[in-house]
C-alpha cells in the first residue's frame, strides 16, 4: 500500500509539472492575520453602556494567479471565522462571534466556516491596452472616495505620457425588464469611472478622476434619497503627490453633485466635497508628518449632503477608522446622515469632519529592534456641521468638538515574512458626545489591537 501511495504521489507531481509546461503558470500568495482587539465606549462615549469588546479574530487570504499567453486569471479567497451567537434566540448572524464556543456548546471544534470570494477576474494584456473583467480592487486617489473590491469592466491604456483607466462598476445588476416602480430602464445601479494620471520618475504624480453614479434602483440609497425612482450624481477629484528631497507632499480635492428624482414630488439636490492635505519630512531614521482632512456634512437645510470616505481610509486608531470589523467595506459616506450602500464606518452621523493630525515616527529605535517602526500621533477633530435635533417648534443644536486623540503604534518585523503590530488609541472626547443640550456623559474612548501578520 505504501508503494502505491508513493507511485500515486509521484505520478500526480509529474502530471502537475507537465501541465505547467504546456498550460498555465500558477502562482500562489497568501496573507495570514491573527488579532486581539479591545475597545470600550466607542458606541456612545458612555461607560455605563455595556459596549466593551474583547475578542480575537483571524483571517487567511489566498491569492491564486494562473497565467497563459496574454491572459491571467486571478482569484482571491478569504477564510474567516464567523459563527452565529448561540446565546441569541434567533441565531442571526447579525450577532456573530469570531471563534468557537467550548465544551460541547455550538460550534465546538469547528473550523473557519466562511469562505468569501474577494476577487475573481480575468486580466488580458492586449499590448495597446489591458482589460480587467470581473471582481477586482479599484482605488481612486488617496482612498477618500473609493478603495474597495467591486464587479467591474475595466480598460487601462496609455494616452501619450499619461496612463488612463475607464471602468463600469456594476454595483447592482438585475435581469429585470422593468423598473420596480414602472418604466423600462431596469433596476441596475452603475458607477462609471474615468481617471488619468501623469507621473515623473516616481517623484511627482498628478491625477484626475471623474465618476458618474446612476442608481435606477430606489432601494439602493437610504432615505430621504431612497424615496426617489432615480438618483444620479457626479464626482470630480484631483490628486497630487510630490517628493522634494526629504519632504513629501500630497493633496486631494473631491466635489460631488447630483439629484434624487422623487416619484411623487420635486427632485432633491445632492452635494458634498472632501479635501485632504498632508506633508512629511524624513531625515535619517526620523519621520514627522502633518495631515489635514475635511469632509462636508449635513446642514439644517433642504439640500442633502452626500460625501464619502472609503471604508479603507484610515486617519487614526479611533477617529475615521473601521478596522474593528474583520474587513472594512463600503463607504463611510452618508446621504443625509444615513449610510451609503452596504458599508459603514465612523461617519459621525453624516455631519462630516474637520481634523488635523500631527505624527512622529522613528525606524529602528534600538539596535536590537532592526526592522521596527514606532510612532506617536495626536489628532484634533470636530464635526464639519453642528448636530441638531428638532423638538416641537424649536431646533436644539449641539457642539462640534469631537476631542483630541492620542495614538501609539509599533510595528516589529520578526523576519521578511512576519510582523507584529501594536496599535493603541485614546480619545479625550469633546462636547459633541454630550449631545444637544450637553446632557450626555461624554466618557473617554479607548481601543487596542495586537496583530500578527504572516505574508508569503
């Protein structure tokens, strides 16, 4: 029997080697992450609310690329733990755990039980252009608008000295012949993207992008825009990056404008804009930086604010950061305060944010810490607009001050493939968290994450 096994394994290895010579070249890459997470008071800055979290999660991401001729097929799979909480009668996965229950209860001895297809696309190199078809990662600028995976048809090509991209992102695809509320346009939702970039020796980059959002499905956007039978808006963004000796500069400005056509009534205007500026100075092992962020918020008026910070955009450990979830998704952006699409991050109730971050980092703090990076940062933030609550005939407004956050971050490389990260954040909350009238407690928020990342 042992000889049979040896012969079978030898034959399989020979077949795989022969297939690789005459068929596709296959490449595997992986990312294995295990984290321990602790948070408190993040939900409402109130220590009397039972919102303390202390849990571990794991994720294994496997990327397979098969190349033959001009075509590559790419599949990225995510393996994660997510089990229905047996203490909840409904067992709904809206209250999932990230591990197993022990000693004979639900999921004892279970393995990773969720497999997600993060990417699955074909990449065709036509020499004069590249076509990427299927679910893939798309990033615009500094991630303020979009940095996510999406089903899309993408063409990438050169226009003189510039590199360009055209894409049709299929956000909602239906084979229905008619709009749910009538009409013959179907119920599809598309995001059309065009961007062009100019580079000079990796030292200076200028980018321009435009997106056109066409929502033919009235259920895609939350209320009040969700009451429309069609919503369209444009986004125009300009980005710039430059390196001048030890100085690094970067900036982005986005403007959004559109309308929500209401079935029985007048149309509603949509508008919003974002701005990001950062500057850094690196001398030897020391790196200091300043970042400014602004996103528009909902005013007390008829126009509806629509802006967006991608779920993958990170400002600090607490403020504008959704990394408690295993994977950030969707948009932090809001339509009048409600979440846009399926995702959600710290949108501050749709009021927008104005923040300034000052940071300092040092590489290789001690000789035995080769491959390490230690950082301390301070972030001041307030909402872009005041919160307001209508009580009877009067409107009660609240404060804008979100507070000051202090972050400590350390990354230690153990070898070329493994790194340990420690991220700590403490937010001295401002009067915003006391609510209109200042009645809330406004207790400090804190969060800590320790993770081990293995990449191959």
